[in-house]
C-alpha cells in the first residue's frame, strides 16, 4: 500500500493545473501536492497517476513520492474561491498526494539540457503509458536540485476510458515528435530491451496493487478491483514488448519553439 498521511493545513490552490490541485501540509510534517477525487478529471486520472508514477519510479526515473492523502475539507474553510471550495467539499476522504518539491522550476527545453540516454528512457516510458501530456508546450517536468522530475501522469493510460476498445487504442502508434525532450535526440528503441525486461508481470502486479480498491470499484465490465488490475497489467505487459516499433521520433521543426536569439523577432518585439 502507498504510505498514508492526513492533511492538517490547506496552503494554496495550484491554479496553473487544470484540475486545480492543492498544496497541503500533512501530519507527517511533509507538504504535498494533492490531486482531488472531486476534480472534473475524475478518479481515472488518479489511477493513471499511481500506475504510471509508480511504474516510472521502478524504471529508475525520478517521480516524487505518491501517498494516500486523507483530506478533511474542514481544514480548507478559509479558501475564498467558491469553485475551489466546491471541489474541496466534494473531496473529503481518500485523495492522492505527491511530495511537493520546494523551489522546483518548470522544465524549459531551451534552458535545461537533458542527456540523450535519459531523454530516450523518458520517451520510451511515455510511449508505454501513452502519455500525450509531455509536449514542449506543457512539459509536466520539474527541475529540482539540477535534475528533471516527472509529474502529472493523470492524462496517460487513456485507453482505460473505454475498456472495450482498449486493445485497439493501445496498439496505435505513439507520436513523440512533439515531446518536450524531442530536441535531445531520444532513441527509445535503443533502451527498449533494457526497460521492457523490467516490466514483468510481477512488477505490474506490485504497481497495480498500489491503486486503492475504492477507485477500481464499479468499473463497467469488471466484477472486482483485481479484475481491473489484471486488465491494466495485461495491456501494459503486452505494450512493453513492442511499443518501441511504433514510436515516431524526430523534431517536427515547425512545432518546436524558436531558438532563444530568434524569440524577440518571432514574438514581434523587434519588428520594424
Ligand atoms: N510535486 C510537485 N512539486 C512542486 N510543484 C508541483 C508538483 N506537482 C505539481 N506542481 C506544480 O503544479 C502544477 C500543476 O500540477 P499538475 O500539472 O500535476 O496538475 P494538473 O491539474 O494535472 O495540470 P494540467 O493542467 O497539466 O493537467 C505544475 O505545473 C507545477 O507547477
Ligand atoms: Mg500539468
């Protein structure tokens, strides 16, 4: 099971996140980014965070620790925004917490370099989980203590929104030409054998067991939470074997940000 903590002080909403996560202090003296069950993205986003995040960590990628986060809306009565109040009130009980990285900066591919091996590993991982949310426009990576950390996997595993067509959806190619690390010459096929060998049924069993039963109950077409876990396991296990053959890499020039020196012109500041 994921470690469990309880919130003791709601600090602030993170308005830059579409689901408006909160920064909340907990009874272990830690500070966490909390993704709320009451958010419009729903519990599937939290399932994706747990499975993708824990899988990533086991592939030795940097992902902040995830915890089960017990949230009592009473601690946030001081939050003045009514919409956020509604979100918090709808999220009493079990939520998902992620260790807050203090002072972390949003990753900018023009400012921070990543070596090709690390870029290859991250792109292969994102292909495995079908992550469409790591483009240079919205990298969902933080730079903390000079290292890149991966966050926000809520939009991955999108095939779990329709299990009937999941196999077909997961067999589609993965386009990495827009990826935040595309400019660092990733070669996911070169790391595929090493990484795929780690994605064993045992590892997937361990990772899916970390998803709370509460979030897997009542899934149409499945009798028990363990049946749903098995579906995630089978799909990811199969995908690990051959996803590298379906990844498109290479910069899509017109979609990449301009080099630093060209920016004032592109943005029209020095236009004559
Ligand atoms: N562990 C963390 N430590 C520090 N800051 C974080 C952490 N997790 C998230 N943040 C900050 O909060 C922002 C929103 O987080 P995140 O992207 O996970 O939320 P989201 O609601 O899923 O967003 P999106 O709009 O991308 O779907 C991030 O861009 C980052 O600035
Ligand atoms: Mg985000």
